[in-house]
C-alpha cells in the first residue's frame, strides 16, 4: 500500500501504529535514500562473517524484510530472531515470514528488556535513532556484551552534521530526495514535525564514539548518502 499517512493534518507524534505499519515497506523505500542498496550491503557484509547455525538478532525488525532477505541470501542455516515493540509491525512480519517460508522467532518486547545471548550478528537498521540518548548507549553496551567473540553489529542511522551549514544543506538535499519520491511539501513538513523529539539523530562521530566506548575494537562506515549512514562494528 502507498504511504499517504502525512497527507492529512496530523496532531500527534510519530508512532509505529497500525496506520504506519500498513504502508511501512513503501514508506521506508521512499523515505530512506538507497534503502534497498543499504539492505543489500548489510546482508552481504553480514554473510561474510556468518557460519552454520549462527544466532542473528534484528533489533526493530519491523515487517522482517531484512531477516527474510538475509535468509534468502545466506548459504547457512541461521537462527533468526526479530524484536519489535509494535504489534502492528510484528503481525505483518509473521505473515511475510510465513509467505516466504522463513522461520523467524518474533518477539514483541522493548529492546531493553530482551536477553541477546550468544549472538554472532546483531542488526539494527534505522532503530537506535528512536532510543533516547543514555538508554541508547546502555543498549549498545548490552549489544556488545551479548555478542560472541568477533561478533558483529551492523546498524544504520539518520545522522546530523556538527557543521551547521552542511547540516542545513543535508536537510535540503533530503527534502529534495523526498520530493522526487512523490511526497508533497505538506507531507514532508508534517512528518518532520511528527518526528520532532521522537527521532533523535547523532553525528557520525557520536555514533562511532558510542560504539568504541561500548568496547568494540573496530567501527567502519560501509555506506553513506548525505545524512543516512550504515556502520559495521566488530567485537
Ligand atoms: N524501544 C523499542 N523497542 C522495540 N522496538 C522499537 C523500539 N523503538 C522503536 N522500535 C521499532 O523500531 C522500528 C524502527 S523502523 C526499522 C526498520 C527495519 N529495521 C527495516 O530495515 O526494515 C525504522 C524507521 O521507521 O525509520 C519500528 O518497527 C519500531 O516499532
Ligand atoms: O521520513 C523521514 O522524514 C525520516 O526522517 C526517515 C524516516 C523514515 C521512515 C520512518 C521514520 C523516519
């Protein structure tokens, strides 16, 4: 279904409710520049580290697109676990996983409340940005502690620039991108307002610091388009 959530006047903050979930795949494809390419790269980098029966978590799995694609592309059998606290998203995830014949354990929980023991890979594309600072650092430390030796954490985030001129230009470039995807100025500004204080982006440097402070030995940006970045961290 096509995303028309912000065509009408919205008074509430952005939420991953039934309305958003019903158009979510379209929303992500049209709102995150190079979403498919970023997903392809996350999966390729992940596959290179994975072995038979490895445990993989996706934090904020939404409709489970990434885990389904991972299982299609990886030659090994994997234990796939998707976590999200939106029932509307997980209902769709369950239907999609069934339709694609992929076995995924779906857990409806807050990311802070789950134990991620013995993971080889933890994925989290465009989800940490919704976790409040301090809690975010705590979660990343938990991710580090849960990974096996040489385990990897792949995550993507909307980022900001510490240079105000570049930051403004990045926002302008992003809005131009959204216009090319068919969103009107009204929809763009409505969504921006709804995301205020809900989506809290860090700079690329703050993300890297958070990762290294948690104990990871390496952090690399494997993809970046203006203010959207994908990182790989190695324990
Ligand atoms: N505290 C939380 N606990 C659990 N889930 C949460 C929490 N906060 C947010 N979520 C969940 O995180 C997901 C973020 S979307 C991820 C896209 C996906 N990774 C994809 O590549 O398809 C990104 C976006 O919409 O920008 C939503 O499904 C929320 O319900
Ligand atoms: O759409 C936006 O304005 C964004 O900032 C990115 C985004 C994409 C999908 C859900 C939430 C935020």
